[in-house]
C-alpha cells in the first residue's frame, strides 16, 4: 500500500520503519529538517535497540521517502497516519496546536485530491476531538464529506519506549475506531500480518482507550510502590508480597472486578483498607492513592443518590423500589453494604422506600449480621417485601442493585414508561426497557 506518516517522532518513525519492512511504500512528513535528513540517510531519529537497523533496511529497500510538504505526502499516498505530538499545557489541558495546524493543511490538500483517501489519527487526543473538531475542520476546508470522498479513523498506539519494535509486531490487539466499513476494510488488510485480533470500535472509544490504558499502568505502578512503602514500614518483604499477589490469576491479575458497577462494601474490603491506612499513619508513611480509595467509593455511592434525587425533583414521586440489599448477590451479609447505605440516605431525603432481596431473611440472620441490623438499621424489616410485582408497579424509581434473574424478568414485565430505572450494576438487557433508563457508569 501507499502510506504517509505525518510526524516522525517516536511513534511516527517506528511505524514508518515497520510498515516499510512489511512491504508498504511509506512517505514520512515532518517540519524538522534534522529528522528528515537522518531518515533520508538511513539513520534512526530515535535511540532504541533495533531502530538503526530497521530504518537502514527500510530506506535501502527503496520503499521510504521523506518530505516537509504536507500536500505531497497526502497526494502520494492512499492512507495517512497522523502522529504529531499533543503535549500538556501548564494547566494540564492538551496542547492541540500542532494537530489543528496539520489538520488544516490536510484539509487544503484533500480539496485538490480526486481519489478517495483515508486519514488515521494516532496522536493521543482528548476523547471527542476527532468527531467534534477534526472531522468538521476537514469537511469545512476541503468541501468534501467524511464517509463519502474521504474516511477518518483513530488508532491508539501502545508502543513502549525501549521495546517499540517488539510491541509493534506483538500487540495485544489492533483497535481501530472508524467512521465507516470501508475504512475498516482497508486498515484490516494493512494489519492482516499482525498476530492479534482486529477490534472495530467507535472513534471516541478508541480515543478514550489510549488514556485509560496509560492511566491503568500508572495506577499499577503506584499501587506496587505504595505497597512497598507500607511493607517497608511494617518490616515485610514487598517483593515477596507482590510476587504472591501476582500469582493469583483468578482475582488479582485477571478481569475480575474490572467492569463498571456500584460501590464496593462487605466485611472485608472497607475494613482492610482502613487498617492499612492506620498502619501508614502509625509509621508516618504517605499512601495518597490507597488513602483516597474509600473516598472514591463514597463518591460512586453519592452519584447514585444524586441521580435518584434529580429524577424526583424533575418528575416528582417519592416511591422507590430497590432490588437488592446485601453487599453482593448470593449472600445475606449487610455489613457495610453500599445498598444499605444508599437506602439510609434515601430515607433521610424523605423517599418512601421498599426493598426486595430474596437472600435476606430477617428471621434467619445470625451473629454479627444480626447485631449489625439491630444496632444500625433496626427499621429495615418494615421496608422489606417478598412481593416484587406490586413494588415495581407502584414505584416512581426502581433501583437495580443486584442481578437476580427472576427479579429482572419481573421488572421487564411490569415497569412503566414514566418510571426511572436506575441500574447500578450494568445490566445490558435493561437498556431496552420502555421506562427511562439510567446507568451509573455511562
């Protein structure tokens, strides 16, 4: 294929070398004459093992050329990759000066091109930038339409400095957000040699993925370092602790707990977090991330309350039916259940609450769970109901806090179009209900 790459920094130069090695004809475009001169001479503009050989081989093949002319780069290719930098401003926002200037130039070049062209943005961009800013710019300047005379896509890059060539040829997946099927068809063919799944998604999702992959990596590093500081203070070997932690592939290094949902609770997680926060305080150790986990959890609980109260203010009606009360399905444990906390807050705000949870039977509660009920929420028995149908039919708001299959089926059958269905646990089938549906995490 005939490709052009705009921006020959780290991502651009690695992509140029790898794409040329794969047999494509690549024209590199940059405003920096030093980078252009190095590549033209078969030298790498970035320092990394394997890059000098990769660039030298690519240039020697005759499949690589360079220019500082944006129009030439677009005219002599069928697919363009935009890899210019988007550094931070002093306030933390993204500096999009380069991407906006280049998009303007690309729009001018598109105006003159008669053949269909595909543009793929790879620069890290704030979600919404491509669809709300860049595509309208291209259409306005070129006088052409996205999806008709040209296509636009977004491909996040996951190249780590120091191992970028290896990462290019062994990616976890290829994620492409594109405006239409034709763009996906061309890009799927381009990356058909890579040993991974090609994932089609929306442009906004692809933009967002880049950010949260990097942020997750930062969270993992911070978690390990805060564990190390705490362990050091308690005279425990942090390497042994983290080594054992990582051996658990069922809950720790896995997809467990990685779906958006409601706040956590129960008799373990909050208690253990508080214990380690106290140990940190006792040993004068700073753990800013772990120290704010409980507050973040409370913020998610607050969000559910605010959604319910906002509906009441806008539409009226105080009757709330809550599906679930224990801290998770399959147990009657109410200790530190976020649903119990939400119930208490709703009652405090004057809502008329009724609760359905087939796992909670007040007559069978024992031990610490029974004491918790008696000391904390002794009035909960008055709110419990075993007859779900009239609860749903009479409610103004239905809060789904647990995944009880029969209860969800009853809800689907008896909900009304003037009700709010507040889904705390991400149940896709509820999105199709005629009632007003709101999820907690989207």
